[in-house]
């Protein structure tokens, strides 16, 4: 089977998942050592696949609530704030961040229209 035929077969086999994702408001989620965690809205996954990226068979994807992604981002932000504050403290740098500053930035972001 040629690569393009194989990719087309994978894309066709993903169609039921796309329909389910769009109906339920869930996103595609993949996790592996090579790729790490990959979260894609159906629209974003289609865009990436049109560029030849993330063309993975359905068994490599699961549908999850995008709120899980939001929680994952929050955890990453908390870890980064802690790492910054720890290093700034060791270096005697006067600036540190409070998570409330980050939260106010996220609140501002949430108020804007998403692209």
C-alpha cells in the first residue's frame, strides 16, 4: 500500500471519531513517549492532517473533554511559577510571581475571543 493510500485510509477511518468529537464537544487526545501529550480540537486536527501531521490511526486517539487540557495547562503553569520563584530566590532576584497574578492573566485571556 502506498503512503498516500495508507494516509487516506487512516483519514477515512477517523471520520466516525470526528463526528463524535464534533457532536460531543470533545477533543482528540494522544499520549506517547515520542509525542508527549497531544490535544487537538477537531478543527485543529484536520488542519494538521492537511499538512501531513498527526495522521495516526484511531487506536492512537481517544476523545476527551478539553477541560482536561485546561487542567493540564494550569498544572504546567503552576510548575513553571514555582520553578521561577525557586530560581529567583536562589539567585537573590527580587521578582517573584504569585499564582493569583497568573490567574488574573488567565481571566483576562478567557474574556477575549479565542481564535
